[in-house]
C-alpha cells in the first residue's frame, strides 16, 4: 500500500510529517498549537499577523509572534500588501524562531482585502510575486504562500499564482481548495487542486474540509504532498494521529464526549496560564461549540459555560456533567 504519511522537505526544513495544522485567527495560538503537536500534527501554523502592525511595533501583534519551544515546528503567517513591511515581518518571525514563514494570499475578510492583503493579492500575480521575493530575500528559513484555487468558482487562478510563487523562491504552496467567494463553506474543488499540483514542482499542501482518513486520501490522490487540517482540529486535536492511522488502514480511536471535555479543560487551563484568567477564559469561549457537544443537554451546558468568569467556576461546571 502507498504510504501517504511521510516527512516533508520544505526548502531547507524537514517537517516530521505532512499533516499540518492550518492557521486560524483567534484559534491557533500558542496553547492550541502545543496541543495539536501532541495530537500528531507535523507542523503547526500560527494565526496571521499583520506586517503593517508589526512595522509600527503594535504590542498585540508582537505578542502574537511569541514562540515557545514546545510549539515547534511552527510556521508563522504574515499578511500585508507591500514589499518592505512583508520583508520586515518575515525577518521578525524568523528572529522569534519560526521554522517557516508563510504569506497569506487567501483571506477573504473585507478589512484585510481593503488594505490590499489576503485573497485580493491573487488579482495581481506580479505584485504578489514581488512580495514572495521580498520575504525570500529577507530570511534564511523557507517561505511558503497560502492561497486558494481562485477568487470565484470555476475561474482557476491558483495554478498561475503557484507558478509565480515557485519562480520567486517559495518553498511550497498551501492551497485552500475553495474559491474565496465561498469563504470556508462547501466541498473542496479537487479537480482544480489537481491542476495546481500538476503545474509546479514544489510541494503543494492541500486544505479544505479534511476531517478523517477518507477526506485526506482525496487530497493525496489529487497530487498533494501534504495536507492541512483546520476546523476538524478544533474540538479534536488528535485528528492528526487519527488521519495517520486511518490512512495506514488502521482503526482510529474515536474521541468520547467526556475525553473531549477533559482536553478542553486542559486547554482552558493553559489559556489562563498564558493570557491570565479574563482573557484566557474569553478566548476559550470562542470555540465552545466545537468542544461542548454530543452529550445530553450540551446546548444548555454551553449557555452556562459562557456565563462563567472564573476557572474555578468552569471546573465546577465540568465536574458536574454527566455523559
Ligand atoms: C476561525 C478561522 C480563522 C481563520 N484564520 C485564518 C488565518 O489567519 N490565515 C489563513 O491563511 N487562513 C485562515 N483560515 C482558513 C483556514 O486556514 C483554512 O484554510 C480553512 O478553515 C479551511 O480548512 P478546514 O475546512 O479544514 O477548516 C481561518 C479559518 C477559520 C475557520
């Protein structure tokens, strides 16, 4: 049987495996990244950081670049629209210990697009190529580009973008196999992804709707060298090792609701240690729907959970749950 799981060489860096955590703003911070590495992710990607904000030494953005040894290997994602700030941000990420620097050319959020960053960069491959070249020149670690199959359904742009990235020195491209107009919804377009894979020699890491061995297999069949898992890791950071097992034809251990709540509590505790009680609990609440599910009265428990303001209160609430 073909082995889909293997270490993956990205320029000068060798990732221990080719199943990675996708960057998610507000989710893939230090505590969550460390958890996903324990769950089998080969590389974890940090939430996007604004190159412009880093240029102005914005304290929050600088904090987002912080990397702890237990979160490695890590890819730091930056977003921006001009060569100088992208180069500076890439260097700042490298100096903080990033193993890979990734440039965001796929985000469809209006505020980011208005500033000329994210998916709108796909409209101008020459400019996007200059951004990649500026980052490649600024750092010694590999630079990757995360983009999409295109902006609109049926209009493939990702193949040209991937070739431009390759020509300008990117070590890999990450392709979210949905058009930007679909945001994160709908089935991935694997035929479009296959065309992109066939158009470059650098590794293509595919992403979009991967949640188990069967969905992962389709991305490898399309020609991807690796895959990235986003939302399926929230609520199940062990999805990476489950995918590895399933691709190897083995059974994977399903996560019980009780175990999911135990892991969530451990993450909340990490968040409180990392950010302090107020911010740590606030951030934890944003993903409650992914964690507190599939047990009796889950909706009611979520309602009670979001009203909690102390770790002690959360511990007491979870201790009283019946599964
Ligand atoms: C809450 C959320 C935040 C995201 N933030 C980012 C981001 O900062 N950078 C990025 O490139 N993609 C971001 N994405 C897109 C994901 O990386 C990924 O491409 C997308 O969720 C599709 O993968 P999935 O179907 O496995 O979730 C975000 C997605 C979600 C749901």
